[in-house]
């Protein structure tokens, strides 16, 4: 029996409804546009006022301009960044809660904290944001202007000359330890909670020397309130061209740079991670953004995704060896 026009029409209607249902399901399966109309929070694990602020605020501003979204900076200090890591780890993995980590938090904490409640695999590296050397600085009251003079003065005052770090378990701390070992010195370690607090006490002479962040110490070196003895980078800083590197003085094993980078929870959907990485790469290529950070002593590298992940793996191995040598154990 041939189908009637009415039955043909009904079949066509059913087919159209089925196709419409499939299209609707496919559309709903797509991830929501990122960043969308909800703010994206960049979480920092240090107190306000440190060297990381300049990077975080510049990144938030320019990501907003590139994506049309709203980006805010939030501080979750404590436990050398572990509180901020746990906060982001527990957040929804939708690309709207991101972590700005330091080199120490990501590459040293896994070796230094026995009871760490997060792991590197919990995060997806997006981009190394900025990089800079540390600077070995002294208070003007220190009667030394070169590295040999400084070593001689500290050696003549065993146990009486302390060095400041901006936090325990960081390159600032471990470089001081290695400095002691290399020159057979006896400098007690005075740790601070952030580079701002470290710099304040260096300026006041409460602690005579330390490896400081370039961003927080540079203005005071330029005005003579601190003296720069050496920088830790592979080449001289364009901001302190008259200051030698430790490598050129014969101590390449003490060379290092520090960085701040952007991470997302590892469970963030791939399309969102792709959009996020593309946005950050675009921001870091912006001459205005680069100039803003370079003026404050940072370099803006072109390192993201897998290349950044490889750097993290290499540095984690290096600092794990230092942690074992020092016997350092951080407290939760």
C-alpha cells in the first residue's frame, strides 16, 4: 500500500525534529565561550607588594583587552604558595580560576614539603610569563664593593653576618646556602615573607646582605641605598650593566634566574586551554606589554605549553638535588 500524503508529511516532520534534536545536543556539548561574561581570577601565593605584582596586574589588564573579558588579581598568601595552589586545585576547572606561580612554588616545593597536598600534575603550564636574575646586594654600611672583598669581610666575622632571603625554600635562600658552602663561610639565614619585606630590612640595615629580586632592589641600587655586588643571570643585566655576573667571576654553578608563570587546573577542557594559551601568547607579543614589564627589570620570554613544561622538569631536578644537599625541610 502506497503511503498517503499525510503519512509522508508526518515522517518528514519526525525526521526534521530528530535532526533538530541532534543539532541542539551538539551545540550544548560545546564548551561555553571563554572567558565569557564571568570574571577570571588570577591567584597569587605571595602578599601584595612583591615583585610578582607588576606581572600579575599587567597580565590581567592586557588579557582583558585581548579577550574582552574581566580579569582580576587575588592574593592567597601562606605556606610559600601552597595555599594558593590548593585553592586553584579545588576550583572549578573551567578556565576562570588560574594560578600565577613562582619558580620556587612549582619547582622547589615538591621536594621541600613532605606533606604537600598538591602535585605538579594537578596543573597545566600555560606560559612562562617573565624571567629575571637575582641580585646579590649589600647595605652601604658593608665595607665591601666587590665579591672578593665581601667574602673576605664575611670570613673575618664568622656567625656575625646574616643573609636575608625573600622566603625559605627559594633560590634566594638556597643561593645563600651555596654561597656559604662555596666560600666556607658561616652566615646565618634570615627568611622573610616576600621580597618587599626582605628589601625593607636590607634598606634598614637589619640584615646586611642577601640575594634579592631585581624588581624590588633595582630602584634602591640606582639611588645608592643598596650596593649591587653581582647578578645571577647568564649575562649582565641591561639595567645594571656595570655589575658582573657570578658566572664571569668564576662561579657559574651559582647562576640562576627566577620566573613567574601562568597555570590552569589540569582538568580544564582542551578547547579552553587552547584559547587561554593563544590569548597569553598574543599578549606577550604586544610591544606595549613587553615594554611595561621590561622597564621594571623583567625579560618576557617566548616559552609556553610543552616548552615551558620541559623547563619545569629540568629545574625541578636541579632544585631537588639542592634540597637533598641542604637537608632543608619546610613546614606546612
